C-alpha cells in the first residue's frame, strides 16, 4: 500500500516541529522587507550599536542593521538550499533512472562515477574551485549541485530497479494500464518519499555548505549570509556584541538545519516500516 | 578484499582530484603562472626565476606534456613553493598536519565510542522516554554546525568562564615540558575536540540505533533469548556487537566529514592545523598552498576510505562470503 507522506509527517512530533521551523524561516525570508525598515546593505548612523527601538539587534561593524541582515540572510540560505536541492534532485533522477533502465556498461560507468564522488570530500573541492573562480550565487548553486547529486542517484537507481521487477506494477500492466497511468499511479507514489528525503538531504547540505563557505570567507561578499555574519562577528568576540550579532545568526542557521533534519527524519520513518509506529510519535 | 569495482572507483576519484588540481589554475584566463602563483607574487619575481618556473611546469608546451611534468613533480614530492611562508608547500603542510590529526583522531574515537554506546542504549529501550529524549536531543544537536558549536563553547568556556585558552595549540613561550606540556596541549584541544565530537556524534548514534532496532528483531535474538541468556548478554554481546558493524562501513566517510569539520573548527579556535592554514592561504591568496592542501586532504580521505573497505570484510565475514 502507498504511504500517505503528508499524513506520516504531520503525525510525528518531529515532523510537526520540523515543518513549523521551516515555515518560520520561509516566512522570515519572504516577509523580510515588511519585517524590517532597513536595507541590509545600507550603512546607518553608528557602528556596533547596542539593540534599541530602532535597531532591534543593534548594528554591525559597518553600521548595518543586524535584524534586517538576519532576515535577508534567510533568503540567501533558502535560495542556495532549495536551488541546490532541486538541481541535484533532477540530476539524481536523470542519472539514477537512466542507469537503472539502460543498464549494461552505461550503468556501470555511472555507478562508478557516483561511488567515486561519494568518497571525495566535497568541501575541499568547493574550497579549491571557489578560490579560483570566486563564485556568485548562481555559480555557487551550480557548483554545489554538481557535487551533491550522486548519493541521490544511487538511491533512486536502486528504487527504480526494484520497482521495475515488482508484482503490482506487472499486474496493473497486465490489466491494461498504460505506461503513464502506471508511472503516475504506482511508481510516483512509491518513489516520492525517497525523492523528498533525498531532496531535503540536498537542501540541508547546501544550507550548511553555503554558511560554512561564507564563514571561511569564500563567496560573494556583497551577499548577506548567516555564515558571513558569524565570521564578521567572530572578530569582535571580546565585546558584548556577540550576544545580538553572532548568536542570532548561528541560532537561525541551526534552527533551519534542525527543521530540515526533523522533516527528513519523519519522512524516513514513513519510508522504513521497521522504524515506523513506536517512533517519536 | 580488493575487488575490481573498488579499484575502479578509487582510480576515478584519484584521477578526478589530480585533474582538478592540474586544470584549475591552467583554465583561468591570462598567464597560467599568475594563476598558479597569484599576481602579487609574480610582480615581485625575478625574470630568471619566472623563466625557470615556465620551464619546470613545461608551461610553453602542450597540455599533455604539462600534465606529465606535473605528475613527475608530484612523485618527487614537489608540490610547489609557498611565497607567503617562504618554504616548500609540502613542509608547510606537514608542519600543521599533526595538530589536525590529533584533533580529528580524538574526535573520531570519542564520537564513535559515545555514539555507539548511546545508540545501543537507545535502541534497546526503543519508544521509551529515555529513547525519545535522546533521539530528539541528538537530532537537534546534529543541526548545529560544528563551527557554531565551537563558537558557543569558545564564548562560554573561554571568554565568559575563562576555563580554557582562547586560541592556539600551545601556550607560546611557556617552555613547558613533560607532563605539564601534555596538560597544556590537552587544555588547548579540549574545546575544538568537544565541538567536533558533539557535532558528529548524532550520525553514529542514529546509525547504531537504527541497526539495533533491526537486529533486535532478528531470529538469532529470539534463539538467544530462548536459551535463557541474561539481558545484559543479549544487549551487548548479541545485539550490540552486531549493531557496531554498519558504523565501521561509514567510518571512512565520517573521517572525511570530521576533517572538513576540523577545517571550520580550527578557524574558530585559531588552532594551527590544516584548517587554519587553509584560511590563511585563502586570505593571502597563496595558491600553491591551497592546491597542496586540497591534494593532501583529498587523498588522505581517499586512503582512509580505501583502508576501511579493505578492513571491513575481515571484521564481518559475511561480506567476504558474498563475493
């Protein structure tokens, strides 16, 4: 029987907490212009101001409003996260499904390349490439996506292979169901959970990577990013400013990743019946 | 077991790393020397030395000859010269490598041991309050990026409470030796190791817990129970031992993550390992050094993965029967 993913995620505590956290971050990103009256790049009167009525989280070392940087930082994180998630999922489907269906030498080549990329540490590759090409946002998204589709491709390939052989698909074909009907009615519902889990993995890794790279000082310096905020704030850790500068950026980043982790955990539990039921229900 | 599949995989990975390292500077627009060494250095370079470099990199020859020269130099241990440190890239990296190995090794051991122990307890008591609390707690911990955990630890234990040193791996000019030197090193590595361990604990824990849940349902567990074995023996000898195996398979990948985690955490604590070196190299645009670090870190992670693949069948005979 097909699992209702929506129900499974909403039924588990982890799923509900995760979804709420994600909605919160998405709301912050979408409503950023409404929630703050400052442009995150605009330099105002004083630098390193303490929180006040006009600057809720004070200002940073060049006088930018930290609250609005925090909100716009959510945009960067989500854009990189979802951009990389979608592109690497599409690549994963492309290579995973084609390897499973075509088979033979093509399958072997794709799978060896996939395995090779799984053992190569992605962060150092990104650091090397970024040191030379100094990527802006779209290039960064493409770069991260190019390095993160492999795990998904392997899982999608395995799932496609097992579906190809499974009884209920044969049966429905025998009863005269067309290819598209089978794909829509039987294959998609079975594969959608795996796709979602892989997608969230991709998003989570990308959010983390973007912040990490910005923290190392790689990436577009004009872009407001939580990682960059933490990097800038770190140099002032001897002052009290970390309380309203460093910690909010770190907490925002962590809550985003925790939200993604919880949702993927709930989806994964829905996927594996052995883990279902007595789970964090 | 060395099978062909593994060999092909690792060869592809190895070639990709070499090719990327070779092509990146040479694909950049403009003079390849300026991409290999950086504009700032090139201006200060004597023309004779430039000519010597062009010759040694075979830069005036076709790409495949250049690649040959590049590989030859690598096999001679020549990874280029760091102008910022005024030393060969190899010696600069070797100088900072032990610190990273110390931090990464300690956190690998700690996170594996603690993760397995917690995973066994949690899986055994699946669904109980203890299990649920541990699961939620560790999964949340998993969401904290290692460098943020490091920053929080630094602020709380270093800045506010002043228990641990704020930066470095040793107290400079202290002239310590013997036991007090060991204490000093431990004090400096305590916070970075804690940050890395906490950030990477959850992975081992979740994997062990999931395997534990599956293993507990295995027929041999029923047999063991029917034989009248004690709970303790069931939990650790029968279920626990079997739950450790999957952790081992991913140790190689884990090590890769810990190494990259260390890159970030070292920066937070100004810990003089490879991570901090990377940060410095990026700041000073020391391209030969960036390339050298990439090569050494990537290949070290490859070797670790390879070693785990070789070792695994010896520990789990089922795997070698399967081939």
